[in-house]
């Protein structure tokens, strides 16, 4: 339970702008971790069609993570390409 509270604070600070005027969410999805069934992450699509996730890959690298890619694939949305 404590982990969920910590992630809620991280989500608020990083995904919602940490007190800045934040864009509205078009979608907010709770997705299961692929490596740990006890963890979930929050994937958000903003009104400017950018995507964010509460997982460490997105938080620390700001790269499209596998959680975002999976949700975009379900919706038929193109994912970012890294060459």
C-alpha cells in the first residue's frame, strides 16, 4: 500500500506538472507491470496527444516505455522510433 501512495505522489509531481498548469488528460489507464504482477503503472495521454507513464523508464529517461507502446498498439496509434 505504501508503494501505491509513493507512486501517487510521483505521478502527481511528474505527470501532472507538479503544481504547474497541467494539460488535461484524455486517457488515464492503470496498466500491469510486465515483470512484477504486484505492480501497476499509470499511463496517461494528454490533450496534446503526448503520452506519459509512472514507470522508471519514462520518469528518468523520458522515452516511450513498453507500457505506453502497449497501450498505443491497442488503440492503433503509431509509436516513437529510435534510430
